[in-house]
């Protein structure tokens, strides 16, 4: 979804309202078109009826509405993918990490979640003919596990200049759930200022929500806030054609008497908002197993990969 329109091209938006909307995170007609009247009214300090008219005008100008399945298939076929840097994982993902949606990687500690996130921050910078998007990455670290030095051997493996690779990864350390939300809400501003962002990584998505909202009494508030965070990421992916990858923690199910007792944290909120979900688990030595457990169009499958000094590789 993209246009050459500016906010002031929409009826009812002058310089003052345009400035307020931009400050509130609504910097493009596309962002306005998919907003709710309440969100827009709050951001621009206008009435909800005025906000509704502005939204309707944006949708009309952008021709947002029903299309045929054939037209949507054509759009889907033009969507980009980001190589993981391994044939096995690319095959599991149907060619690579898809743009326009959220990919979730969940598993216990040391199963490869952060390693894959680091590698994708490099491979997204590859030219399109090599499976990348020639773009930059945003990396939001909530657990203190991002290591820029880890990118250097991965960059060298893919014949990229390490200094340039490091420059093209925009990093932020989140210190609580509010800060995490704030950082994600400001990614659109980076894009509008000319940063060629093609990948967003959040590692991990649930850590702060899990530690700050404890007990059943706070569960509803936690899930609402988490839902808002995921919707922000989903909007960014659709508005700007980005790939979004979130790492997630797991918990043990005490009532599971058969099979694997681990389950991703976040419940239905995470499950419904993530387009593709992959479960990572340990195998022998440095080998790991990736299992596709949910996708709108790909079958369940498993592949093996390994973690070495220069990144994630095929066995």
C-alpha cells in the first residue's frame, strides 16, 4: 500500500492538523485510512465525526475496499521475501521471511531465536538477486542479547562490508513494556525520514509484559497492551512492505501428560496476530530443529539447521 499523496491532500487536513497527526504517528494518508476515528481524534485533537470524514476521504482517494481474489493473488505474488541465509529454513518459510506480516520464532533458551534474528539483520541487506531487499533493519532488544560483534562474521560470510552492515542496523534497547511500545510506534518516523527499513526485529516480544503484569488480575490489561503492540507492528509491515520477526519465550504446560509440554507465551493474542509461527528446539550438539506450526498457506514441516561462528547454516 503506497501513494504519492500527502496528508494535506486530504479534505479537512490543514497544516495544523497535519502536524498533530504526524506527531501522533499518522504521517501518511495510508496510516490515516486504516486508523479508527477515536485514534485519529485523540492524535489531532478533533471531534470523532471530523475524524470519520477524514478517514473516509483517505479511503476513497486510496481506493481501499473490496478487490477480487485474482487481484489479491497478483498483489501476493509481488510481495517480497527475505532469505534466512539457509536453504532449509528458506524452504520451511516458502522462500524466506515474508513481508507484510509477522513471523514468530518461539522456543526455549539457546534454540537459535536470537541467532536467526541477527542473521536476518544481515541478509536483509543483500541485493534482491541474492535473496535480500537491499534494505536496513530495526532491532529492538528487550533482553540485552543483541551483540553487534555477532554481525561481523555473518557479514563476511555473505561478502558484505562489516562496517556498512553495522551502519544499516538501527538498534534500540527497550527498558520496559511502555518503552518497547514507544520504540515500535516511532519506526514509521524513521521510514518517513528516508531510512530504507525493510525488517523489524523484536527480541523478545513478551519478556517485559510477562514480568510487569503478574497474576490473573492483570492478565486482561497485559493482553490489551500486547495486542496494541502487535497491531502497531502489523500496520507497519503492511504500510511499508516490511518483514517483522518477533522472538517469543515458552512456558511449560503442567496439564500436558503426553507430547511436548512447552507452549509459546502470549496466548491467543500472539497466535492471532502472527502470520507465521515456527517452533525451535534443541537437537544434538550445535544442531537445531525448526518446525512450522502455523501458516495461512504453508503445510506443517520440520527442518534441521545448525549454529556456527559465522551464523545459522544448513547441516
